[in-house]
C-alpha cells in the first residue's frame, strides 16, 4: 500500500489498539436517535437538542441536495495534480459508484488531451451526469457541446478585481455574452449553469441583476463562487437566501477553503436554500482547494444519517480518498473527518469507559456505516480500569475489579516511561492473571509482579534464542 494512503482509520501501529466489538449490545444501534444525535436508552433522560437542524425550516436543503464533484476539474487545478486518462477514468468510475449526482470535468478548451478525456468519460455511460466547465465565451461553448457532456458550467468573474485584472469586461458585455452562451448551450438540449466568479467581492446589485436575467432565459442553475475563500457562514447565508428570493432555478455553490470555512459554508448554503454543492476529493483544488467530499458527507451525515446513507455508498469513501491521494501524491490528513487515521480511536480513560458502554457518548459518526472499525487505545498513562477490563474480558481472563484496578496501575507505571504496545499490555495481563491463579501474586504486591514479569521475559528470551538457532532460515541472498 502507498505510504501516503490509509488502510483503516486506526493508528499505524494497530498492536496498540483494541478493536471494539460493537455486536455486544453496546452499539449505536442500542441507542435512540434524536435529530441525528444518539441519546442513551438507560437512566439518562432524553431531551431534544435545541441546536439540531430544524426540519420546519422550509428553505433548508440539508436533506435534499446534489453533489457536483469537481475533483476532475477544480481538483486538476491543485498544484500537485496530473491525471492521465486512465486515472481520470478510475476516479470518475469510483465517484459514480459512490453515488455523486454530477461529475465536473476540466474545460475541453484547455488542451487536446483534456478534450479527448472529456469525450472518453462521456462515453463511459455512468449514472452521474457529466459536466464540463468553461469560460463565458462562444469558442469554449462550441467545443464543450461537441464532447457529449450532459451539461456545461459557464463562469465569468464579476468582481471589480476580475473585471479589471482578469478579463477586462464590464457588466453589460458579461450579460450580453452570458445570454448568447446560455442560449447556444440550451439549443443543444443539454443543461447549462451560469456562475459569477468571485461572487462575495462582487456588487450585490450587479449579481442579482445578472442572475435574474439568466434565470429568465431558462438557465438550469446559477452558481455562487467564493473564489478566494473569504466568505463566512453568515455572509453565505445572506447571499444564498437573498438569491433564493430572486431566481426560480437551482442554486449551486462553490467554496474555497483559504480560511478553513468551506465545509461550514457549504452546510450554511444548504440551510439557506442552495441545491447543489461543489466538492473535490480531499478538497484538492487551487491553493488549499474547496469543500472536501468526505468532510461534507461527514457534516451532512451528522445532520441526517439516513438520508446520506440512502444516497451514497459510504464505505467507498476511504477507497476514493486513497485513489486520489495516491494520484496526487499526498497523505490523507491525520485529522481528516471519517478517514483520518485516528478518526475512530478513543484514548482517555473517561472516553473509553463511556464509549464501551455506548459509542454515541463520544461519536457522532458510526464507523461501521463507513466500513470502518472503532478502536480503544489502552497502553498509555491516560488509560483507566474500565478500558483494561474490556481487554481482560476479550482475552478471556478472570480477574476481579480490584485486581483489574491493580494491574491498571502497573500499566500506567510502565506507560509513564514509554507507551506500551498491545502485545506488552496483553503480556502483562496474562502474567498478572497467571500469578493470581497460581497464588504467587496478590493485589498490591508490586515486587512479586515485577519478579513474575522478569521471569516471563527471561523465559521468552531463552525460547526466542533457541528458536532462532534452530529455525532461522538462510536469507535468499545468502543461499
Ligand atoms: C476560478 C477558476 O478556477 S475558473 C476555471 C479555471 N480554469 C482554467 O483556467 C482552465 C485551464 N485554462 C487554460 O487551459 C487556459 O487558461 C485557457 C485555454 C482557458 C485560456 O488560455 P489562453 O488563451 O492562453 O489565455 P490565458 O490563460 O493566458 O488567459 C485567460 C484568457 O481568458 C479570458 N478570461 C478569463 N476568464 C474568463 C471568463 N470567465 N470568461 C471569458 N474569458 C475569460 C482572459 O481575459 C484571457 O483572455 P486573453 O487571451 O484575451 O488575455
Ligand atoms: O464555476 C464556478 O462556479 C466556480 C469557478 C471556480 O473554480 C472558482 O470561482 O473558484
Ligand atoms: Zn474554484
């Protein structure tokens, strides 16, 4: 496996982790769901979460949205990205199998190979609709409609920065060209979207006026773009909501992550009435990229798990992220939602105890819904006797609670020097258990325990060196 990618969301040394068996009646399923947040069934009284998404909000599309997956367009703008045809096809097929509604491809005007790749992906017969992304220009539009795409995403900058320093056109020219391009694409019987680049630094009157114009001529969607990642959730809510009152067509949003707001802004856009969200796998794109597919899915799953599970093949997420990470030669970030390597590993004793009783205490996402495993880490000084007890039971050892507390103290003493591997902990538990069984050990007899551990280690060293002398095979190079 590529060193950059993830095998599971567990730390690289699984020997330090206890996989938690959720089939023992302590799973999320044993709890009840309240607005996507699980509440315990036991003595704890259930209350409605006042901060949960309000189903009564008639504008909200939290449970009614489409993803426009732009790894093969915005993602190709990531500094490290080069996708050959085979890789593009593999990514497109994986995204389709995951269930995204749209796949957006680089402009066929960018290069001859980009055009051929666009045609090749259109011919795959995927369920997802294939879009390409072009400048607001008739030359690009003519090339795009010939590729076989299901729709064309048209964009042009409307902020004074871009009008002055990018294309140099005024709003009258932009509006006239937009109408020409939209009508042309529509005449070919395919979808068309019009987007203003750098929307959050554009004049609101200019924006609403051009969106209203293109809505009237029958554009399928209008797009808002936070091209420089400057927007905050409140600004996103205000702009989307205002636009919702002005156009009848769908509303797409494209959010850059320069200030870390891309997921929160996407969520807010849906609450305000946006219908389509742009994503890329791992968020790759220009600079630090855009709303990541995995992070958005995590956020929307937390709001409505059943809806998200019904739309997308969630266990595929890890595979898709690994595919793209490998293609662009980056690591999966350790703090990535869902697939970050510690995303479902619990460490502190207080957390571990509660998780073992009911995973919903410290998890908003169920690892099993993403084909992943929950782990409890116990070989460290923050561990507690409840976590150790769970391991004792997994190993089939019989110890009283007081004995488990006693051996937990030993784990902490050892872990004050260095973190103990799972093998270290298991050995200690077994030695402790056999000492208790044989009567060589009683609670609190630290020296006796140290003696037993030393004896065990010496016995092991002897076995290992005997084994080595008998069975160590000659290495291939020596043969
Ligand atoms: C915010 C975004 O991510 S938008 C999408 C970005 N995507 C891309 O840029 C796709 C890859 N780009 C390319 O391959 C090339 O830039 C091409 C083929 C599109 C254009 O290449 P060139 O003709 O060599 O122009 P260059 O890239 O230097 O400059 C962009 C040109 O497009 C014009 N332009 C920029 N944005 C737009 C727009 N939205 N609509 C119409 N024209 C535009 C500029 O004025 C400039 O025109 P000029 O040739 O008269 O100076
Ligand atoms: O077409 C769009 O809506 C967005 C274009 C883009 O990538 C951006 O503005 O950052
Ligand atoms: Zn972008």
